[in-house]
């Protein structure tokens, strides 16, 4: 999706269903540690990502799930 598509859709949906006491959340974790991203070598961008991304590390799938369940 484009940069504003997900946040825009989330905001629009939250306005639509908020009156019915339904919460809408958006999770944008960044680079997720998967078998594919674990195979990335330096030339493919892992080093670039670590130096240019806000957190500097890959997020574990379990961490994303835990954050979503606890909100």
C-alpha cells in the first residue's frame, strides 16, 4: 500500500465504527524477522536497514502478536 493508504483507511474506519464502541488499530512493525529476511545478506540491504531504520533491528513475529493482543 502507499504510505498514507493504511493510516488513512484506519482513521476512516475508526470514525465509521467508533460510535459503536469498536476500536480500530494499525500495526506497522517495520522489517519482520522471517526465514526470508534472515537470509538477506549485507548487499541485499540488511546493513542498510539496520543503520537507517528507527529501531535498527528486525522485529520478531511473536512480539508483534503479543503487542496486538495486549492493546
